[in-house]
């Protein structure tokens, strides 16, 4: 039986199931998208940009429907689901407005002749996506590749199959040609065959190290270009001169947005001694004020995790942390409900030998570290296998920028928590993956930078 099921983590109701495709259906899907790629090569980027604008408008029209489905499939609070649709509208509009210009040829001054490079499509891209932002993760890959002219085959996470189907429906409704985005529900074995198919030219994965390592290995074996957007253990560095108002405002949801299930959530609070007690108190105020309940209720701020398995995995990590000597500074009271609720926790005394020291905790657990000075804060921030995002909180901006430059991550936000927008590149270093999505960098991920040089003069 296929594992693609929509299960509401608040009620545990299984409300839809989907079958794996047959090998013939997979072949037909790849064929359709590959044929479209050949056709798109001769079509204008401006026309596709117009369709992306239609997609932005279509998402606007279907915002409530999409938000409700995401909340039912993976449990995020309804207000955040609506924000997610808004972010996707922004991304579609960014590429609709800027894509064609960014794809114009780039001149290359050369003494050898008139040189430039074209930015051309390369072929069908396979997108393997996670459940934590069911729409956003897909749009991050689809929007830039669509304007480039690379059709996308989507393999979404097994627990958001309904969202995957709705995205493809809306892309079609916006006027994109059949095959621009095809959704499949393959098994892992089928996925490996798709990656190996010569008509697939690129593989984009967002997910865990486990999924990333497996899919990247298949891509590497078949010499397919890949981008990997993986997990994070982001440091949130509080400097001595942090403004208390800024600090309180940023801490409001730095760890609890999407119930802590954000790759760039501020998972490690690294605080200089002068602000340590203040940060613990602010976090406790916030964690204890959360309201557990139905994620479809706009008054809820503490929803269930995305699944019962996720809850069990996080509980195991918490148990291991406590056995390893971590201390609970605060834990949310018992939640008497059958949903996948996890009680938010603030941990202190996590030492380097603690089993979770270098693990990603994908849920509402804040680990708070006290450090004596900034040098120790930077060293601790960099003492991680991950390198996705980070935050620096400090009033002297120039100085905060100097600290930011010393952190080994792909992104740093000063006086704010994680952020995303169409024009800003997203991605990390170390085990957080490679490549970038969004912005001009993301647009170029699966582009052929095709050099053309005219040397006629030299050979006459
Ligand atoms: P995941 O288990 O790695 O799944 C991601 C995708 O890969 C899913 O479609 C999954 O399919 C597929 N997959 C997993 N293992 C596979 C395998 N062995 N072979 C083939 N496909 C496989 O990750 P997740 O738990 O859904 O997502 C949470 C993780 O994503 C966290 O670590 C988070 O930090 C990270 N994330 C990173 C970013 C970023 O931009 N860097 C953004 C969001 C999330 P199935 O569902 O069918 O297993």
C-alpha cells in the first residue's frame, strides 16, 4: 500500500489516500514534461512570466482553500498557512517581474572576440519536497524553473499529498502548459528510477540529511546536478548591547513559529551573561502564553506537530538530552488531547557531550546557552555540523555585522529571526546542504550558462 496519506494531526483522521503510480504512468509523465521542455526552449520567457503573474493571482483567489488544506494535512495554525500563501504570491511575482531581465545574455569582455553567455533551460527538474511548508517549498523550485523553461516533476512528502495535487491544479488553472508541473506519488525505488532517467536533468531536494544524502547519492551516481536544502541548528546570538524591546519582539516566534518545525528556526539561543536571565524569562513568558488548540481556530498559537511519528521522535531526543544532563528551565503544562501535541520546553545545561548537542530538534524545544563573551558565542555558534541560518541581536549594527560575517552559515539576520522573500537567496553550508533557492542565485540553479564567442576577425 502507498504511504501517501492525508492524516489530520489534530484529529488523527485519515481523510485521503493516494496510490503509487504505475511505471507506465511515470514514463508518460516524464515524456510529457520532456516534450514540453523541447517546446519551451523556443518560447519567450516574457510569456511564461505572465503565467507566473496569473499563478500569483490564482493563489490569491484560492488562499483560504489552500491554507485550510495545509492546516488539515500538517497541523500548522491557520494564520501561518495564510501567510505561507502570501509568501508564495510574493515569490511568483518576484520571478514574473524580474525573471526575463535576469535571463538576458551576459556580455563577457574578452580580447578574443565578441563573447557573451546565454542562460538557457537544461531540461526536466525533479523536486523532492518536505511537509513543513507544503506550498512554499514547491513554489521555491517551480517559479524560477518555470520562467527559465525547465518543467518540474514533483515528489512531495508522503503526508501532504493533497497539497501537492492542489498546487498542480492551480498551476494548470493559471494557464501553464500541461506538463509544466507534474505531481507523482512514487515509492523510493520508483524515485531512484526517475532520477536515473536520462530525460531528468536536475534534482532539487529540501528535507533532512537522511533524505538529502540518499537522493544526492542517486543524483551523483547518475551525474545529475543537484541542490540540497537540508536541516539546520540555527544559532541566535544575543550580544551584550541587545535592545530589550527588539529582543522581546524577535523572541516572540523565533522558536515557536510553525510549532518549531522550521529549518531556520532559532534552535540554539547563545546569550552573553549580561542578558542570560532576561532571555530565559522572555522565552518562558512567551512559551507559557501559548494557547494549545485546534489549528483551524485563529485563536490557537500552539498546534500539534505534523504527525504522531514526529512527536515520538522529538520525545526520544528530549529524553536523551535529559539523560545526558540537560535541565528543564520551563515546560508547558500537560495537554489532554489525542492530537500530536508536544509540550514546549526550554532546556539549559546542554554540554558538548550531550547526545543532542549537534542534532536538529524539529519542534518547540529551545536550548539556551550562557557564554562569557562574544568570542565564545561565535565559537559555539560555529561548533555545529549544520550551517543554515543564524541571528545576531545587538544595538550597534556595524558591530553586529562584523559578528555576522564570522558565522559559518548561509544566512544571518541582524535584529530579527529567520526571513524569506523572493529576492533573497536561501540555503546553507556544511550539512545544511549546497546550492541556493530564490533570488537570482536560485534562478540560475538549473540553467545552462551557454558561452557564445565570435572569433571571426581572428581567423580572416
Ligand atoms: P525528509 O524526510 O528528508 O523528506 C524530504 C523529502 O525527501 C520528502 O519528499 C521525502 O519523501 C523524501 N525522502 C526522504 N527520504 C528519502 C529517501 N531515502 N529516498 C527518497 N526520498 C526520500 O525531510 P522532512 O522530515 O520531510 O522535512 C524536515 C527536514 O527538512 C528538516 O530537517 C528541515 O530542517 C528540513 N528543511 C530544510 C529547508 C531548507 O531550505 N534548508 C526547508 C525546510 C525544511 P517521504 O515523505 O515519502 O519520505
